[in-house]
């Protein structure tokens, strides 16, 4: 049976793991569906304006320090498809991870 051990930086870290038992007793592990959080649940750090020929992994590397964290930018901008964010001139929300509060507005 597969072992799902996702690191805390993975979008699948908190997703519920389940096992389907077939009639013959065969076990099939799977991940439950992951629902994207609403963007207003994230604390804003800054905005990033998309320029020509940018890639989301490079934006994530520059803004978040991890190219594989592009999914955090998707979540913070209510995008299911990463390419939808790569429109020249679009302002992307760069946020703290979900659940980490930002500085209060003074």
C-alpha cells in the first residue's frame, strides 16, 4: 500500500488520507479531494505585477523562496489553473501561508 508522507510545504500535507477496500479485500489508498481556501483567508505581504514571459515557478522562487510553492500563489489568487495568473499587468497577491496572521493594520 502507498505511503503518503507529504512535507509541511506540500499542498497535500493536510489532505485526508483514506483507503478503499474492494470486495476482494484489496486495499487502494487515496487522497480525499482538496478544496482551495478562499483568498481572503490569507495575510497579504505584497503584490507582484506580472511582466512579459514570467513563469509562476520563477515568481514563487523570487517572492517565496521556493519554486515549488507556486500553488500558494494560486490559492492566494483564487486560481485553479496556474496559467490563468500569467497575464501581463495582473497584480498577484503574495501572502503568508494559510493560518499565519499578518501584521494588524495600524
